[in-house]
C-alpha cells in the first residue's frame, strides 16, 4: 500500500469543494421565529452535501430528519431567555453552502445589532462541509462572540477536527453530549468558562450529559414542519425517541461507543406524536428516527402502550421504527408485533448488515444471520413490511462474502414482494469506532480513512479518484468497484421490488 494522505494533504483537498454562489444576500424573511430584538443564538445543522452546483438548490427538501440536540437547545433557550432568542437553520432544508451561512450570520447580526453565539452541529459523513462551515464562521470576527461545535460526528472526531481549524480570536467550545444547561448558562453569563477553556484553543472537551430528571423538566423540542421523510405518497414525520443503542458493541457503528443508551421521556414522545398533523384521511404518519428506537423490551412495551392510549383517543397512525433481530424475535414471541401492527405499525427497518456469519462476528454484531433472518420472517408473518439495512466492503471482506449478502437480498425481494425493501451501502469507517481503530492499526492513516468515508457519503468523483490512485482499500474491492456494485445492485433490486 502506498503512503496514505497526511492531514496536511487532506486539508488541501478542501479546494475541491465549490465556493458557493456570488449572491451577497441570503433570504431570511422566511424565518418566522427570528426576532431581531431578542436573537442571541443561531444553531446550524450542517448539510449532507454541497449545493453550490445544484440547479435546484433553491428548492426546500422534505426528507430531512431533525437534529434533536439543536431543537432541544433552541427550545430551552427560548423558554429561559424569551421566545425568539434562539433559532435553528437547517442547511440541507435551505440548501445552503458554508459560504451562504457566513453571509446569513452577517445579515442576522446586522439586523439585530448584536454579536451572535453560533452553534454548529456536525454528523459523521459531512466532515468537509462542517469543517468549511466552521472555517467560514471563524472569519466573522465582527459578528460572532463564540462558536460552539457539537453533534455525534464531532464527538467522534473532536480533537482532529479542532486541530484543523485556523487560529481565531473567537472562543471555541467543543461540546460532547447534551448541552441545554451549558448553552443557556453561556448566554446568561452565569457559566464559569475559565473551567472549560484550555490553553491556546479555548476548547471545552468535557462530556455534558444531562440527567434524565433534568431532561424530563424541559419542554418537548420544537421540530419544524419540513422534518419528514417521503414514502408511499405520504410524509412521515421524523420522531426522535432515543440516543445511542442498547447493544453498544457493533464495531462499525458510530452511535454506540461514546454515549450510553438514553431513551427520551415517553411524555416527550407522546407530546410530539400527538402534534403530528393529520392527512386528508385523518391519519398521522411518522417514523422513529433512531438506531434502536424501542430499545429494550420494557421500553417497547411503553411505546406500544403509548400508541394504544393515542388510539383510544381516536387518533389514527401509520408508523415505522428500526430494531435488532434478537429483540424483534422476542417482541414477536410476546405478541407485541401483532399488537403494534393493529395500532398502525407499518414497517420495521432491521439492521441485517451481512448474510455472512464470519463478517457478523468480525463486526461484533452479537447475533447470527440465522437469528436476523428469522426476525425478518417473523415481521413479515405479522403483515408488517421489512426494510433491510445491509452493507458490503467490510474490513477483510471477500467478494464471495459480499455476494452472499446480495444473493440474500435478491431472494427476499422475490419471495416477499410488497413486504420487503432494502438499503445496501458501502462500508464507511467512521472515526471513534473500533473498525476505524483497527484500520489505523493495519497501517491506514487518519486522512486515508476520512477521505474514504467522505467519498462514500458524498459519492464525490474527485475523492473517489484520489482514493483509487492511492490504492486505499481494505476489502477485496477498490472503492470505485465497490460503489459500482452497490449502485448496480440497488437499481436491480428496486426494479424487482417495484414490480
């Protein structure tokens, strides 16, 4: 293997990202919660892709899923400091580039005649865009008094991400965990920031995890109306019910290794689900936006009891969630899948991952393919649809092992038409995961793996070409071959499932 890219090489590749449009003004008039007399905090949800060269970038998207932390912080700040004190800007929904955000912050600051505290949320696949957004914000010396950086992706990449930022007089606070109290204290001036700052970078790296007793006292986070996923001609409202996963072992998973499982209060969830608007037939559609939404069997009972209470009030729902095979088999044995289906449960997404047991063992999935397959069949027996999440290209995976997973997907698609659909992905080695750490031990550099992950997430042809030239691969297939196989398989499976 050739020498991998070093961090300095990686940072130079920022120039591959387009620089945004030339417009000096970004429309802000459609921010109904923006109160220029009160505004203190602007929270930014960074985008999944750069929209600079997208001719449709002005169109709002409807398939965004809410960053629960940002909306929770915004809700608490507005409660403590007055409505209009905080707003959330979703870069994906508005199709903003990092350069658009810098212009928007300048406009908001000029209109409000005050410097702003700006919070930046990043998630795993969008490292480049979050980095560019942070860099552009740090140039706004006259408009920002402090920059807060957090989110699941930041938790995993915090030190490398912060070290990549330029020197700036703007204080930076890196937040790992829920930050409602910290942010409110910072805005009120009651937070002793000297306890949080480190020399030179002024970065808070302490975990901030709110006790459930405090979290229950906070109002339900406000989720804007565009937060929904399209499906079968309907919009499924995205409901966040928990953080992390009860299993906590899968080596590829970026949600499991830095946070304990935390199920949000059922009262929160019930309040949010109750507010979902009805369609013309009086039905409310939603999908739990969690890696393991129902968590434990006890938690699953509580959620199903909640749905029963709502049903008794005459409220009709069609809903979905994601779960593990072993838990789903137990729910079936207890008759809870049948009960949930009667209460509107339409689809369960299952983390199948691979049809090869050796790969599942390498992943530390904690269950065999036979268990997962049995769970899929049990779900379908209850007339509930299955969405199978699978991946190929794992560390050391052979082409034959990949083909076992693909063959299983074809078999299920043909056998269970109308009750089975799929999502097949190329493996991405996220920072902070055991998979990433083992690949580092294998000799890959941090920049090798960051480029690989970014290329998988964005399918950026320039990055894919660089990875191909550098011969960065950790399974039988190179990344271009892997992406080609994934895309071809997905297209063929979709044709089978549509028939």
